[in-house]
C-alpha cells in the first residue's frame, strides 16, 4: 500500500515543481520593463534580474551631426562591402525635408544598397529605376539596412530620402 501512495505523490510534486519554474521564468521576463517618452521610442528602464541585462540604445545616435562628425558616422554606419562601390552619399535633413539624387550610370548586375539614418525618428528611402520602385523603406534611426537590387542593363537609379524631423542619412550603392 505504501508504494501505491508514493507513486501518486510523485506526479503531484512534479506538477508543483513545473508551476514554480514557470513562476520564476515569468518573473524574469517581467523584469524587463519599457517606458515611452515624448519620442514614442521604447526606452529600457534600469531594472534587471540575474541573467537579464538590459542595454539602452546608444543615445548619441539620436543626435544629428554635421561636418567631419557626419563623415565619420557615415563611414562607420556603411561598412566596406566586398564589391566595388559605385555611389555613396550622406547628409542632414531638416524637419519635413526630402532630397533626391541620381547615381552615376551603373552597369547591369547585382547591387547592394546600404541605407542608414541617425536621429530621433525615422527616415524614408526610395530607390527607383524610372517609374519602378526597387526599394521603398521607412527605417528607424540608429539602424542600417542592406537591400539587394538586380539591374538587367545599364541604368541610373534615383534615390530620395525624407524625414519629418531632424535626421542624418547615409547610403552606398555597391556591386556584388
């Protein structure tokens, strides 16, 4: 009779242990808390638990720069690619401003278009070949993105960059 009672207690203990484990895990996840400031971007709070370290985003990337600092940021945010770089640009956008540029004549082939921005909000990037949108992207600042485009024949790309708030932008078109 004793062995039968021991067998029925064992599943209950395992179930209780599983519940305790779930409570501990849920408590660890709850330790990461986000608050929103005026900018609408999540900001990590300073709370952390053992094993969970919350790293805040680099606040320097929320500030726009000019001159030599802009050139240094553009180089750092657009790492060298394996292929030949055909065109690159960087600059500053006032709130509500957009800029349009055209690349040099690109030979047919496959290209990487690397896009980056710096500021408190987002920047829109549009890469077009005549009337065809090859890349249409709204990128959250402090980020970079690489898009691959295929050109069947020689072409000139139009690149338009815009923002609703102060922002820096940088992009590079490289052949893969």
